[in-house]
């Protein structure tokens, strides 16, 4: 009788259980803001354990990590983090970690650290999106360490920006601003896309602490930078007109301009690339909540209808959160015509997701 193949679950593929990151615990809002240390050098590599057979890596292995990171980012956009994150974790554990310990020239080793830091950052971002915030923070700190070793300002500041985004999601405005400002300071030679990527988050975090004048100034700098950026798509650290409009929406919402925030979200959705299904789930979820808050039940139900179209095909904890919020917030309006029309579709998707 053939042996049955055991299919691993998500926890089996979670690097926090297999040596890539330490036990994550809870998100720490008391974390000191890391500082980029100049002059990282190849001799800082972990030594190869004595007596074990090793491999020697080259530019081809570095390129493999970068291409795999791109592929995982594409899967994330289309199918959600619950599918993409285990793939990233398995690749980190089974392939990248052995390569990080392998023999290499100094130049190749630094390139591998940089490539690995991008993948670890992306995996942390997915953990954040899946509301596994302690694990996400631990991934981010590992990504910073790798980027620092690689002397890679770009990935270092992108990771700090990711940490700021996480803090803003959790409502820690001052920490989000410290991290966003630190990210901008770590990238003094940023090109226009990276500048927009950083200043957009700075604007959001600044609005969270009530400095609306500076937030508007940062938004203007973001708009100028994103206009000057080329149209090249990046799997990690990408930024475009849709992301800019989403940041505008956040800043306006923090400034209590609910109507303006709704309009900016609608612009963000119009500019959003068609393949970014997971992002669209989030955008429509936020839009519908703000439309309902504004008193536009019909418009909110229309947005939730569009949300459901994509949510059905995406596996994402944040999508699940939006789905639960939708059902909770529609309960007081259950007799409204638009809500009654939407109810069968909600039940259908709930059954499919059970």
C-alpha cells in the first residue's frame, strides 16, 4: 500500500517555528527605533558549522531568491497572504537559510543578504496583513539586520517604513511617525518612487498625531515624487497613483474630512492595477465602512458587493476582518432595501468561506 504524503499546514511552514525567526510573542510598541550602521562587512557572516558539507553559491542563487520574491509577490496580489506566506516561509527555511550559510565571495554574500532581506521583509509584511503582528515585527527586525549586513540602505528604509505601516494599523501614531521619519532619514539618495513610498507613509503618520499642516506638505512632496517616477512595477516597495490616493484618503480621514476621504478612496480604486486583487479587497472594505459612516447605505452596499466579488477568491485574514465588520455594521440596517438585496450574497460567501 503506498505511503500517504503528509501535507504540511501553515504552522509547519512558519519560519518562526523552524529557526528563521525566534518565537515572536506579541507586538511591542516600546521598540527602540533601529539606526542604520555604516560599514557592514562580509566577515560578519555566520560561520559555516565545522564538519558539515556545504555548497558554494554565486550570482545565480542570488537571482533565484530575487525571482522567487517576485513570484511570491504576484501570488500575494492575486490570491492573498494566506496562500503566499507559507510558500515564502518554506523557501526561506529550505533554500535561503542554507544559502546564507554557504561559501561565497564577499560580493556574492552581500548580494545574498540583500536579496534575503527583501524576501524576509515581504514575509513580515504578509504576517502583518494576516494580523500576526508579533511575528511580523520579528521578521522586520531580521530584515533590518540582513539589510544592515548588506549595506543596503534601500531595503533597510523600506523595512522601517513597513514597521511604520504596522504601527499605524495598530493605532500607535507616535511610533508610526518615528519609524516613518527614520525610514526617510535612512534613504538620503532616494529616487522619486522610493521618496513617494516613504513620504506617503510619513504623511499618514503625521496626520495621526494631529500635525495636519506638515501632513499636507508631505502629501504634496509625495504627489510630486510619484508624478516623476517611471511606470516600472516593483514587487517589493512599489508605489503608484493608487497608493498615493490611498494615503490622501488616510490623511483626510484623520483630519475629519470624511467626504474627501471617500472621494480619494474612489480615485485609488480607479487607479489600482487589475491584478492587485488582495489590495482591492482592502480598499473596498475601507471605502464601504466610510460610506456607511457618512450615511450612504446604498453606496456602502454597492462597495461591499464589489468587495465580495474579490473576497470570494482571496484568502486573507484582513479580508476576513472586513467581512466580519461588514456583517456587524449592517445589522442595524437589516431592513434597508439595499441591505436586504445584499444579504443572499453575504450568506453565499459565508458558506463558501466556512
